[in-house]
DNA sequence: CGATGGTTTGACGCTACTCAACATAAGTGG
DNA sequence: CCACTTATGTTGAGTAGCGTCAAACCATCG
C-alpha cells in the first residue's frame, strides 16, 4: 500500500538564500503592469479585456509555504490566478494516503472546479511563498457575458490543465518508477520554461521527495532510490533548491515523453 | 512493467441480444426533441440556447463498437456530444502500454482539448455503438460570443470531466487493486445513474477486463483475480453485459469513495 | 468444426512497499 | 556554544502485491 504522507510541510526549502524567485514576493501592480503578462509568454489580450480583468480582480493574497489555499473539504468557490510561486492540487484518502494531482505554476487558474462543485473536492497547498490574484466569486458568469473572449480563455485554461492531468494519469497508471521520475522532471521543466522561469539553465525546484512520491504514486523510499539512480546517470542535478536537466534527450527517451516547447496559454 | 494492451477491440460484448441500450441506436431528432435532454437529467436551457445548439450542430454520426472516433495522433479539433452509447478516452506509450483516461457516457462533450491543442494528444474509441452530435469545428468562439451561457456550460462540462480525472488519478496513484476495482464499478454506476441509464437496478456494462485493467493501471491477470474476489464477496454481478451492484455500502467503504447521487450537468 | 476473443487459473519472479536505522542540515532554547 | 529537536535525505533487509508467462476453458461465429 502506498505511503502515508506528512500532514504538514515546513518552509525550510523555500527559505534558502539562493537565486530568488518566490522569495522576493512580487507585490501587485495594476493588471496593465502585470509582470507576468509583460513577459510576453502568454497569449495576447485586448485593452478592453485587460481592463475587465483588473476590475474582476477582487483582492490579492500572499501566503507562505505550506499554506492550505483551498481546503479539501470546503466548497467555497474561490477563484485565483497564481501570480508568483508554486503550489499543488491534491486529494487524500481517509487513511492519509495523498495523491498530488498536479503542480501549479505562475499563470495557472485555480478553483474552477469547486465553482461548479460536484461534491468532489481537492485541496490546494502552497509549495513556496505565493502571490495570488483573487477574483470575485460570483462574477464568473458576468465575465462570460461581458467578454466572451475571456470566457473562452477560461475554458482554454481548463482544457490545458486537463492535458496535464491526462499525462499524469498515464504516468501513474502505466509508467514504472524510473519513467515516472523522468517524466515529472521533464514536464515541470517544460512548464516552467513556458512561463519564463528558467534562469541559467535551471529552474527553482521547491518539491521534496515526499512531494515527488505523492505526485507519482510511489513510496518515499522507492522514490529516493529511483531519483538517486537517475542522478548517478548524470541526467539531472538539484542543488540549492534548483533543478537543472543535464540530459534532456535521455530523460525524454526514458520517459517516452515529447520534449518540445509548450505553446503559450492565456492569462486571466 | 504494466501490461501491453491489445491493439484492437472487437464488438463481441456489445452485440449480445440483451436489454437493449446502445443496440438500437437512436436516430437524431431536432434538438428540441432530444431524448437525452427530455430525460430531465440535465440542467435546464432556454429556447434561444436550444435553437443555437441546433444550429451549431453540424452533422450526426453513428459508429459501431471499436471505432476510433478521434485518433491519438490527429490534431483536428473535432467537437462532439455523445448522444448515445459508451466510449473512452485513452493515451498509449510507444511500446503499446495503454491508459484509459476516462469513460464517456451520454451527454459527455468530446474533443475540447484537441481544440486548444498543445501537441498533447489522446484517442477516443467507441465501446458500444455510438451516436454523436458533431459540431462545427471553428464555431466554438462564435458560441461563446453569441450565447455566453452556453460557453459557461462548456466550461462547466470541462470542469466536471476534470473532476473525474482527479478521481481516476487518485485511484491509479494511491489505491490498491481491490480498491481500484470497487471505485471504478461505483463511479461508473453513479455516472450512469445520473443520466438515467439504470434499468431494473442494473446498467449496461460494455467493458471487458482489458478495459478495466487499462483504466485502473493494472495487468489483465491481476484485474481478473481481483474482480473474481469481489464477485465472490457478492458485491456485484455482471450478467449478459449488464452490471448490478449488490452491496453499494460495502463497495463505497472499500473504495473510500462517496456514494451519493451526482448533480446534473449541462448538455450541449 | 476450427478460429477467435474473452475469462480463468497456477506458477514464478520482480518491482515497489514496509520497517528500521542512520546521516545531515538547520533551528531552538538554555 | 551546545544539547536537543525537526525536516529531509539515504541505505539496507525482508516481503508482498502485482506483473509475466503459460495454458486451459468457454462462448460465439463463420
């Protein structure tokens, strides 16, 4: 039977004084000055739409690592865009076994499912310090009505999160431990790359091995041994909380996972 | 390493002359007479919206069991609503290992992700004879513009499919074989129940054990042994291609899965 | 009938899990 | 500054759940 995971995680990792990414939490400029959007790594948006989004944004929120942003039991339909930092969605069984469903990176839209709640629930927890743009809970329909293109973008984001879930399900269901680790490293790197988080060929990597295990459906011990093996093969390096891929071709081959640049997605 | 699955599946199961469901393929009435919608098991819709949907519907399609409705490699953005019958979405690794991502029941909206293609691909295959409403490929944005409420519904459907994926990922990642089978049986029954497919306390069950294995990330042999065990415990019965749950409480307990009625979702 | 697809069962082996212990780094309070 | 604690990573030993291989059984079909 799979591992039970710890109930709490501590800030330790994310407080290392390294190349800062989530450490210096960005404040919240008006949407027109949004650093994320200005990176040019998202699909374009009109000024009208931008103004609407600004108006739709209801509040901002900053939270330290380990914060539960959405409780697994709650059914409040909070809506966020992750502006900076890392988080993850998860579900747990009643005996504590935890499955991480997917990791959330800047630009990801959070909480859409709760909004249409089915009773089904998931939790969201911050991995690093995070900054969130919080939207009006009941305004989603208004957004669709006022600016259909934005509604379209919301759907687009939902669809691309579904793609990630598809991949993760394939991984958990049909890949062995080595393939799983390779897939995860590659996938996270690709996703970070898309939103411009690569600095000096490396990305921040705030996961501990328990997170990796819970994301891949493996036990902590086996995850460790598998990661150690890939490390020994010189395929990647994690130092100072940052991940560098030393042989993407090999990882891509092991994972049987395409290593191409991901297309831009919208930013709400 | 997980099982390789068969490349092809044949109609065998679905052609049994039993209580007909997908056998007598429904023809396509105008949307106003849609049998599915008239079942009252979907969220309400206005006449204006209904007219638009009718217009948005571009063609109909009927396909026999085993038909590949969407090829895993294609990136054409076909859009369908499954009107009658069962299908499933899947991904395969290059050596043939297959993961079924989720099963599709009447009312499910198909093809949304391809529409926003990321390079990521999945296939869709008919389990039974299926009837599909095919929509205009490039008209999705028009739909959002013309009737935002319909766009909202599309998003809603995407979100509820995401919920199913979340559950399936939890299952594949953290449940053992017995729990997985129990979860699948219960989940399919609940979903079938929601759209009114229960007749005499049983639903059509067109999956063979290879499908179950591929959905749960198990090998065929182990799936068989596990199903046999649950059968021996008198928890369910499959006869003549129909599934009956004999002890939902027990299944729900084993699966650690809530056994409540699912809420209605929209129908496009 | 033989052919085919699906189900079932037994034997065996390996991957991944469990248990347990130890190492390391960082933080805390005295 | 040190003893103590906590989080995380590492390694070894033993085991079991699940995969693989192989063969048989059964039903349907041409």
